[in-house]
């Protein structure tokens, strides 16, 4: 390179490069001339040609081990391959015995070593052997006999090997990228966290000063090293045996270690990958009626090796086609399909499909639609005839727990008989002139009876355990004599009669049977009298008729009472009453919004003149009007032999509940679950975090998955764009760039620190819908098991605490709400030091006593908490390893940031999401909108077809007729979202390339676009 324009970037201008991956001008429209290129290195249309070129450059960075490996294999140069492996990978020892297992020991495995640059001696040798074999050489790993001393081995281990982030970018290339993307050099969002090491060490020192050493169980390293079994590589070139030593960085290519004067070695034996394990992830919920029980919604099991280096998307798909999302509003999302979608950018669609899990469509009550809203209907030829016989049409409407509405419909013939078996597709429902999707609960006479039974100890044995199930069966059999399709549902409850009955009155049942002895521990609220009176009739089964406790119940409400000490007679009485009741034939439910509005409902029978007009208004919002909505949503990670890791995704927090002060279920919990369903989450898994160039490459690769639909849209081909979108895509929340960084100074001349487990996290996005707070939260899961191996063998606890304190500082910098932010400047005390001090007694702590007793005062880790009682967050420290986590009151280890934007009911789905997602910098695909995860496309398409067959509306199935304008606007929203601004906060060792990083980040996306946004 002779001209100054071709020289590599100097230290001052390198910052401009990183700025490129995130930059531009908001709403910028590029002329067609800027979408063309006639230079000899034509990159094609931006941005994808530029991004592809960036990937090519990133793969040449010294810290891009995967790219360098592939390039060197292609070069077939054994010396270059050997030098690369020897000089690029940091050796990690074991805390228990140092390098005792160097000959065969593995920790991360070859693939993960290539992501993060950490490897055991055997893994280093295996990486080189594989490269040589792939390049066409005969090669094998051997165990070299050396005389390397233990001190010499330590010198090798504690010598930091860290290839820098230094992609080769010329000024000319930088200017070309900037020109093609329309990027200026003044809009970067790359931040180096100031005083990072000083602050993390200050935090660690402060915590260490509050921990008496008698509580620390530091592990001493047993230094062992077998110098006669050092992994090396032997290969053959043109029949000549050659050597490649990779343990000692000072040994040049072609030689064994100088202490192996006789070039002696032994066969290494078979290489074994690290032990794999099953990771089971379960999504579950709790419902208002029996929140003490948990219902599984979805579960999947993966090998850890399938998750490492990848992401698992946790989404609640809205059961709308892309076309529907273009024209329908947020309020029309009436059901959700939970799913786990594995994303592995290096694998094909079939691989990801096999390892993704799609649940069943559910309602906001967690009811499975295929199981509960799929009644038998007449054959199509008979149905047409039946509809022609309809002479009159009647109906009633009953608003239930918001946003649910129940319709009871009666299509009758000329003789006044109800015509059964007409399918939901023949009904059209408008609520305040808006089409809604209704679900058919039943279309034949099939009464649904709820049998509530008190589980308190005072109940007779005949109404407990297996006996109550027998009573249910016998009752159902008796009712079926008159109503063959009747169903009796069993539900347990406690001694809270008014509350239990109030909840039951809000359910989709036709009759309530309540078996109770009358003992009650809650109070009657007269304001709910309209609900008690409007809901399904209730029959109380007095299991102790000789008592008088029922009398006070009659003071507050009227009900039918049956003496239930003789079950046979009781069933006879129930049957008589049931035979005299009138039950609906058709029951349809739907969701409607506008909670405070008056509603006018029109139900039409299609292709007829029959319709019914009804009016209703939802009751005033109340914590007691929850129906059987989901009140809590949970994610659990299970590993064999380990305690489950459990997270509350939304709503009710069981860990705060206990018998002495039970948590009151609230409308807020229900709303939080709904908002979580409108959002989504992503889990990420690594051994140690990948190097910066690898992470940026993978981020760009996910953006590249949008190329086909994006360029079709650029070319004005809406049909082609929609077709390409239907094939699915990849996504990567940019917040992972900041939060999944390797710790700084992980190797010093004094110690090596690394995760002995695996790093995992959850990024959660919950849009504001019922309030204006839209949130992104990040949670480090406690799977990393960071540990240190010090040179002197002691002080490992202290070293690990100092290193993992970096992650707490990172959380505090990125998130306004974090344990670090909450506990900073607070007076801290170690939980082991509370003794018999009265201020920590349950009585003095009041309602918080249970929380502090269970979450802070108990358990194995050391915990430092705020003695001023202002916050419930605390520091948790492993007593042996010294690993530090900052724990928030919801028991997560991370932080949250909030923007005051919200989804509005009448927003178009994609366009509405775009506004708030742009604010949060997470990208629209984290919610499953627009571009579906690749692994779910095929199965989800089949689910939609089945779902549409059960819906009251003829939903749109890939029909763009007359929708070009709506689809164009929706595609524009997705296209603009592609350039989401990356906020990258770094503490990585990037050397002199901080300028380069800032510029590169600028060009990966930002608040600019090729369309008017």
C-alpha cells in the first residue's frame, strides 16, 4: 500500500470503525445513485454487501480464532497452523490439581475453545491435529516426554496469551463503507466503561472487608504436573515425520521441547469431549383459582453441547399470519402459542427444527384451544341444511374477568327447537364495530359443572383424597343420564368460601357444586353482589348438616343447600336440581378491550339475515375480578444433580408467599403476564464469552438472514418480500454484545480465572400495555461457577470475588436498576453475623420477615445485605469459589432498564411494536413478529392452519389481494427495525482498536435507514 489512503488506520481514527456498526442519520433516504456501485470491488446493494465485507474483514482479526483456523487450513501451511495454535490459546488449569490431567483432560472442548481462546493442553493439541488432518496431512496427538519443571509449567500457564481485536481495515475501505451506508462519523454509541477495574476492585475490597475469614472455605491448589506426558502433535509431510509442540510458546515450529532431547513420545490415546449433560427448560404458569398449583405450558430438553454458543428464543407467538399483523390491531391478539426456538447460525433449518419446541395455542387463562374449543360440528352438507332451518336467533352476553366476554347463543327452528352442531365459522362477531375472533366452547347441549371442595383438615374423609374423585365420577355418571355430554370438573379450594365462590362465578361453567363444612376465614364484600348473582348458580353441599355455621353465609347471599352427609342421597338431590335447570347450547367466548367503554355486540349468522344485538360493560377493575386468568409465569432450568434454577417471568412470586402472610393476587399480576405474552425472551449459552470479533461476526450473520426479503422490498416486490419473510430468520439482541463479555484480566502473572461451568443468561422484553413502562431486563443465571487458580495455590476465593465483581459493575453501568445501584453506599452486614440481634427477628421485620429469613438469612452462600432495610437486594458469594452475584428482590442476577412508551390497543401490530422496540434497542424479532425463528416455520404454519379452522372469522391465509399498502407499511416497519441502534458498553481489552470498534459498531445498524421511517 503506497498511498496514504491505503494505509491502515492509525490509533486516532480507529475509533471511527466501530462506530460504523451502529450509525447513520434518522429517517435518511438514500437516492438510487447511492444504491449502486461501479468500483472494481463492487459490494452490491447496501447494507448487506457492506456487512458481508465486514464479516470477511472481522474473520481476519487475530482474535477471530474460527476465521483464522479456516483460513490457515485452506493455506495448508503446517508452520502457520502450529504457530497459530501455540500462540493463540490460553492454557487453563484445574483448581483441584493444576495440570495433573494435562495428557487427556478437557474442560471446554475444541469448539468452545475456538470461540473464547481458552483450552487445556490436550485441547490445544487436538485443535492443531484436526487442522492438519483437514488440510490433508496425516497427524496425531502424542504425549511428549519432557523435563519441564513445575515452575516452568507455571510460567507458561500464568503468561497471558490474548490475541487482540485488530481487523485489517484501510482508510479507503472505511470511507467506502461510510459512503455506501450514508453514515457520518459523529453518531457512535460505543462506550468504554470508565474506571472499570478500579471500581470492581473497590467493590470487591469493600465486600471482603465485611467477611470474616472463618466463613470462607478457600480451596488450595494441589500443584501436579506430569512432564513426561505433555500433549504435542506429530504429522507427516511427504513421508517425513515432523513435530509440532504447542504447550510452551517459546518452542519454534518443527521441534519438540528442548528438554526432550531424544524426541521420545508415547501414543496419546483417544480424545474424549467434555462430559455432556441434559438441560431441561420448562415454562409453566399459575392461575387465579388455584395459584398454589403450577401448570406446565411447555418443556424441552437439550444436550448442553447443543446450547453452547447459541441462543434459545422464548416466544409467545400471536397466532396471526404476517398479513394479519399488517392490518389487525394489538387488541385483536386473542391467543398465544408458546415456543422454544433454538438458534444456531452454523446449522441448517432441519437441525434447528428438530431442536425447537412449539407448544399448543392457549388463551390468557392458559386454556389449550385445540383441547377445549374444538366441539363436534355437523358435516358440511348437513350444516348448510341446518342453517337454512334457522327461524330465529337469540343470545345473551356476560362480561367476565377483563378482557373475556361470554356469549350464549340460541339459533332456533320454526318450532322453537335449538339447532345444534353449527360450527364457529358460520358466526360473525363485531364488538363496537370491530371484528373479533371468537372461540366455540360448545355447540351442543353439554353442561359444564364445577365441583369445588374444601381441602381443610376439618372436612370428612368422604370428601377428600380418592373419595372426592369417586364422588365426582358418580355425580357425573348420574348427571349424564339426563345430559349425556355433561362434564364435571374437580377443583380444590381452601376455607375461604366467599373468595373461592367469587372466583368460580367468573368461570365458563354452567353450575357450581361447593362441598364445604362452612368453616370460613374470609369476609363478604357486598360490592361484589352483582357478580355473585350474575354468575352460574351454586349448590352448597353441606358435609356437616348438623352444624350451624351455614347460617351466617345466608346472612349475605342466597343459595341452594343440600345436606351432604350421605353421598348417595346427595347425588340424587343434585340430579333433581340439575334436571330442572336450563343450560345454554352454544357458548362462545372472545376477548374485547376498551375496559371502561360501553360495548355494543352484533352476532350474525353468515349468509343469513339472522343477527342479535347485545350490550354490556365490564365491571370496574378489581383485584377480585381475575376469573381464572394466569397470575404468574415461570421458567425453570433443570440439570441432573443440581438444584433447579427458577425465574419468575411475570406476575405472582411464590418465593415471597407463605402461610402466615399469603400474597394477595392482584390485577397487576394478571396484567404483567399478559404483557410478557406480548413480549418475549432470549436465553444465551457460552462456556466463556466469545472474543469480540466472533461476537460481532455472528451479530452480522443474523442481520444477513434478512437479505432476501429486505432486497425484495427494496425492489418494490411486496409479494416476494412476504414470501421470503415466511421462510424465517435469525435474531440477536444487541444487549448481549455488552453483557456477554469475558472478564478482564482473567489471566495475570498471579492467577487464572475462568468459568468452570457455563455462562447463561436471559434477556427479557415486556412492552408496556396496561402502563407506560416498557422494560428490558437481563439476568445472569448461576451456572458459570467461576473459579481461580492462583500461582501460590491460596487466595483463590478472594481472586474470584475480585474478578466476578466486574460483572456487577457492568450491570450497574448498563442498567439503572441493578443490585449494584441499589446497594451502593448502603450499610452491609454478612448474614452469618446476625446472631441473636433482635432487629433481625421475624417480629421486628414484620411482613418482610419471611423474605429475609428465607432468601437472605438462610441458604449456603455468604450474603451481604442492607441493614437499613431500604432495599431487599443482596450480594451472594459462593463460600468456596468466591463467585459474586448481585441478587435483586425477584431473585434475578442482573438489571432492568425502562422506557416510558406503551403499546396502544388500536395500534397495528407490527407498526405499534416498532415504536417501542426502537426505544429499547432489542429488535422486533425477539417477540416473534415479522420474521419467525427458522426452527419454527414449518410446524407453526401447520398450527395456524388448524387454529384458523376453529376461529369465528375467516382469517387471512397468505392472501395479499388489496393489501399492498398495509403490507408495504408493515415491511417498512421491519426494515427500519433492522437498523436498530446498538448500545455497546465495553470493558474488553481492545488495545489501540477502541476507535476501530466504535466505527464498526456504527455500521452494523443504528437510527438510520434506506427508507423513510
